[in-house]
C-alpha cells in the first residue's frame, strides 16, 4: 500500500511540476534549458541529502524516524508550494499554457518529435539504471577494493562508487550552468547536446567492456576503470536528463503539454523495466558482452536522433 501511494503521488506530482517549470521559464529555449538544469541540480542535492538523512535517522532512531522525516519533508514542500501559488496570478500557474501551439498540422508534427524523444529516452533510462545494477555488482566483485590516497589505504565499496556518481553530477552542474550562461546567445538546437549525451554513454560502456577484457570478466581490475565510467555517465546524464525534458516541453503542443511530460516519465518506466530484464543476462554473458550491448544501444539512440535532427532543430 505504501508503494502504491508513492506511485500515485509521483504520477500526480512529477509531470505537473515539470509542466509548471516550463511555463515559469517562458518561451525562450535557453531560459527553459537553464530552468531545467537548476531543477536537476536541486533534485540531485535533494537525493544526496535524503540518502544521508536516511542513513543517519535509521542508525540513530530506527525506521519510524526515517519515514516520519520523509513525510514531514513532503508536507513542508506541499505547504511551500501552496503558499507560493496563492500569491501568483491564476494564469501563471496554468499547466496547459506551454508548448508551441494548439493541435494543428504543425502541432501534430511537434508531437511526433515528442514521441521520438521519449522513445530514444528509453535507452537513457535503461543505461541510467546501471549504477544501481551491473556497475554496483562490478564494483563489488570485479574491482579492487583498496586505493592509496595521500599515503593512506582507503577501503572502497559499491556504495562509495554509487555516491561518487551523484556527487560528480552535483559538482558538474554548476560548471555546466556557467558555460550555458556564457553561450546563452548561441542558438544551436538542444538536439546536438542530446546526441553527445548518447555518445558519452556509449563511450562509458565501451570503456567498461575494455575493462572486462583486461581482466574484469573473471577477476578484479583497478578502480580507475569505474571512475572513468562514472565520469562519462555523469556528463551524459547532465546532457540528457534536464535538456531532454526541456526539449520535450518545447515541442509539445499547447493542449498536450501534460501528456508529453507523461510520455517522458513513461519512457522512464519502460527503461527501468528493460534494465531489470537485461540484468538477468549478467550471469549468463561475459561482462564485456553485457557492456558492449549497452554501448551499441546508446549509439543506436544517437543514430535515431541524427536521422531526425534537421526536422527537430
């Protein structure tokens, strides 16, 4: 029952939030991109703080305190949103007041672009689940657990690598925002960063395939392999997650904005399910073949975007 309530709550909350965010940033493409980048930074900070709070609350007071704190945080967010919305004009919070135009012929074409973006996003969400699945197992079973740092030996575990990925995203986002602001007058389409995001994802898993061939299939390899992989995945995540959502809201017809955002999150659900199915092959395939398959599907997603780049630019 608790999970069912969380699914219902997120289904109501997340699409509406992104629609309102797109509306608040206006019609300018660059301003909308910055808005989603700031949102993604806030989401990752919240994820990191939530994980730290969960570890502390459970260790100090038990499960009841952990869940009580999560409930209080949700109620505080609802209160802040309600208090803010009461001071805003009604039309500024209209969730349908974004997108390009009503469902005309051009609007139908834009919705086709939304479908394409959400279809290839399945690959992004599939690969985004790997730090919690294949890469976590590789860190535990096929990566050296000790590194020497400032003449001291530091013990590493899968959790440390997973946390490092999140902190890399948090550290890179302000730099990316600064670069984005410096080039705000540039008018290139957001599709090009998405292409580079899929290429970076493919490079990350090609790197892991090479690590597996260098000994990771059957033994342990240096932690530098995983560090390089997480670095590339962090870059790809910044390019794909916030900018992909920005592009979806940009192409969505005015009367189908919420549906377009819902499709984006539906692609997340499909990608997560495919990640679970793919995980069944971890013990059946050599590791290099598993990672090579992920690299190939990422390149296929980039190729699909490349073919439609001109109509979407």
